[in-house]
C-alpha cells in the first residue's frame, strides 16, 4: 500500500474479529517498523511485550480494563504492551561515538568523540537523566514515534489497530516488567470485524487551527492543489457522515454478533 | 413491579429514549422483563439500581461511580443468569440488557463478550 493511503486508512478499530488469528509474521513487521523509528542518542526507548489474547486469563484482562478501554481487549487477538525505557542514558556515550565513527554524526556539525565525552554527555544527557520530568518527556515522545510506526505498519499489513490506555498494575508481575520501564499504551491488533474504514475518517479540524507559519497566530495557509492531491492519493478521505444511520446499523449488527449491550 | 411501574421510572424512560427501545415494542417488552426480573431479584427499583452505583465524595460532594458496587452488580448478574438457566450467548446477551440499561444511565459495568 502507498504510504499516504496507509496514513489515510488508519482508524482506531474497536471491533476485532476475535477468532481470526493474527500471523506472527505480521507482528514482526510491526515490531521492525518500531525498531526503525527515529530515536535520540540511538537508544532503544521503546520496549514492547506481545501477548496473544488467550495467553492472558479472563481475570487479568478484566483487571487491565479502564473506563475507556473496554470490550476491545476481549475482541482483539493480540495486545502489544508498550513501555518506555528510562535507562536510555546507559551506554549513550558509546552509541553516540559509534554514530560519529560511522559518519552519521558528522564532524561538520561538531561531532567528535571528545565532544561527546566533554560536552554532550556531561552537560546534556547526564543532567537530563536526573530530571524525572525530562526523562518522562523524552521517553514518552521517543516511544510514541516507535508506536506510530508499528501502528502504520500494521495497517499496511491489512490489520486493524487501536491504541488504548491500560491498567499497568494488573500485568506488571505477570509480564515481568522491569521497574525502569514506564507504561505507555497497549496496541490492540487484529482483523477488523467492523468496516476497516470505520465508516469514514474521524472529524479533523483544518490545518490552520493547529499549525502556524513563522510564529504562533499566523496560521498555515493550505495550498488547495496539495489538499486535492492528498485526497486523490488517499491520505484525506471521506469523513464520517453527519447522518450516522449506516454506522449505527453496523454497530447494532456487531452488538448482536458479540452479545454486547446496545 | 408491573411493566407499567417499571416504565414510569425516570431511569427506564432515559434508557428507552437513548437506546431507541420504543422503535420495537417486542424487543422493548423482552428487555423490560429482564430488567424487571433482575430488579426483583436484588430488591431494588431501576432508579435505585442506578443510584446504588453512584456515590458522593464526603469531602467535596462530587459524584463518582463506585467500583465495588459495580462489581457487586456484576456478581448479582452472574447469579441472575445462573438462576434463569441462561447459558452461552443467551447468558451474555441477557445480562448485557441490564448493563445496557445502566450504560444509558451513565454507569458503565463491563461484561463479557460472546466470541463463539
């Protein structure tokens, strides 16, 4: 699938086909996509534990639920638990020097082993590693990048995906999660039981509501030809119609199938 | 409670309007019967059942959904389905009728999914 089509096709799927297995090969594609994500200091911020639904007991799945993460946990054949590794500074000097040696961090931009040892590590990374807020910020952003790539790779493989909160205390011991991993999200994966397009793209505000040129307050001006091209290439798709009768009929059919409250 | 008494409860009116029950009288009757039987079992009227799940913080008076009480309702629902002799999908569907009533009254009680 073309990249723009993948971005355009992604939805948060909430009705998965519970009995259609997800191939481990496809999960590996998702993990590799995460592994290829941009990351500061070439650190492995993103950590994940892949669980097939039936490897978790009903009781544990119940405990994992939150007010916003409900039956989708029971329907999705695969749950990927995402964590951020707060020990990312460990080994950072060595990894940066490796990048210097490979030319990824070029001398033209000031990078040398000495720069790493004398400035970047002691003045940037070490202080950052001692600032809990900064660590949480860095880990969250960097892990988010990896999760996004995994999610899009899943869509590219024809899977449905959905990112949700979970109750990490319920699984910490079972999954043997180290103390220095910070819980992020769970990514539910499976083949959609609902329309893979979820009835249309979710409402989005126009670019100028969020993006600016030069300074805040000077909204980005859309170039109509680009918007038109992105529409023809599938990134921008039909939004969910205001008349939700078709979607509601689909939800009723899914509720009947799974015995859900309606 | 008779069907008429049940239907006169504010929480049931809210459920019927929000879930669109009135569009299908047969479905409405069947669902009301399940709710009425459940209410009889736990000796609470529908409005009381909703109120049972919502507590107020002593300090602020702020309303919140009680986790323990929702767990209690789930236990009652398990007993209820057993007593009714429901099994498999019927047990899931019928217990979720009561959960639907509660959901439309702002009380989410998570229940099982039928994956058969």
